[in-house]
C-alpha cells in the first residue's frame, strides 16, 4: 500500500507498477542515514524474484 505521494513520485520517475511490486515483495531495506529508507534488489533477492515470477527475459 502506497501513499498518494509515493504513487505520484513513482510515476514521475518512470517506475512501473510491476517493479514496485517486486521491490515490495523481495526488496532489501536500508536506512541512508538521513532519515530515508532505500529499497533495492540485491543479487540474492533478484534471483529469488526471478525464480518465483513468470517474467521472461527479452
């Protein structure tokens, strides 16, 4: 569940909803030291996401 602000910023940044869902499910959270949380797919999370989803590589 995202806030209206988060949805708008994701759209402005061109982040597709699928990527947002993958980050929610498999992303790794880290605090940046300035009060923000950075969420990304590290190698192990990317492998898990790849094996558990039906995404076909182009």
